C-alpha cells in the first residue's frame, strides 16, 4: 500500500474513532444524568457502582467512575494488549468527563421510573454500541470479566459479566432499600444489551456475511484483515476452469457492518481483486455465536456495558 494512501486510511480510522468515542460518551452521559441516576437506577458495572456511591456521598458520578476504573486499567495494561486497552482508556476518560460536565446543563426526568429505565437503556445501548464498534470499551464490567476469564477458565466471559453486574444491582437494592429499583436496573440492562446487539450484529448475532476474495495478493490482504479488524481468514485451494491455473481463494466471515471495511482493505491493496459477498444465515464460532449457545436474552451477551 502506498505510504500516502496508508496515512489517509489511518487518519480516517482515527477520525472515526474520535467521533464514536465523543458521541458515545455524550449519549452515555445523557443516559445517566437524565434517566438512570435521578431515578436511583444502578444498572450494573462501574457506572452503576458510581451511581450508588453518588447517592451515599454526593461524589460526582463521572469522577468516581474514573477512580474506580484506575485499578482495573492497571490490571488490564499488565495482562492485555496496550493498543486495545489504550483505546478503552480514552473512551473511559471522555465518558467520565461528559457525565460530570453535562449534569449541570440537563434536566433530570423523574416523571415515570419505568420510562426512565427504558430510555436510559436505549441511550446507553447506542452509546456503548458506538464505542464497541471502534474496538474500545468504557472500562468496567467487560474489562473485569475479560481479565477474570484468563484465570477462571471454567466460566464464560458472559457469565462473569452477569455476576459482576448482578452484585452491583443487588447492592443497589439494599442501598436504595427498594427491590423495585433493582428490577428497573435489570430492565435498563436488558434494553441496553438488546440495542448493543442490534448495532453490532444486526437482529441475530449468529448471522453475517461471507466474502470470497480472489487476488494474487491474498496473503497481504489476509494479514491486513487480521491486523486491522482482528478477523480471521482462510485460504482455499482453487483452479481456474478456463485458465487451468492453480491459485487460492480467501474466505472471510464478518458482521454486516464490517463488509465495507473489508472491501476498502482489499481495494487498497489490489484494485482489480475479484470479490463475492454472500449472506451467511448461521455462523457459529469465535466472534459470532459461541458453540452450543441457544438464543438467549440480552442479559447474557458477551459484550454489554460499562
């Protein structure tokens, strides 16, 4: 890839990252400042724990969330890749700042707690979906679960996330002295998870697109897909029916929203590459539907919330 084109592609990616992190941070802040915190809803994660602490001490939710995330990120930097954790650190700092800044400019909604739980979950789901699409998180539950999963191998990451969030929800029930508030928190988690799944995976996490790529530069294309998208690819032996020449076809399964990025990668390396895009009605495996997983509620999805 020419150096100038490579620079342009990286700059475009950075700008997309910034937009997603800023927009996601603002929406997350609106979810907390308008809907969940004023109605004593603590929907799990570090933001939920910070909401409970704010109720007890009046400490700012954003600043408290950032402080609680410090030991989590130290642990993550030790055990996980620097780039992935650094992206999450940026998103976490932005979201924490947005929560504390915007609280002075918005009007809390306290008319109907059920509606607050639902719309808080909608905004939170959109916010986190945007951040997750750009390979980052807002710290908290998902990082804790990933780190614990490296040591507690007999439990899935999704189950670990449910346990961590469940502890926060249960604690909030005692702090607020209200079972109702805990149930509203569960509603927020459910709605948020469904929105995230829809943004990231479409209406069914087991479906996607499959691409067949024919190019003399398939090896280079495969390496770029692996490094920039963290998606795998498979080389299939082929032979041209007309030419009789032996070659390889690159097979790659992706989410629907990732198709355009794969095409950009392929054409940046080989403008004349032949690409076939087809629907994949059911994909089972890493990055899609886990093996033996039945369709479950949004509460048990692997990528969920702060």
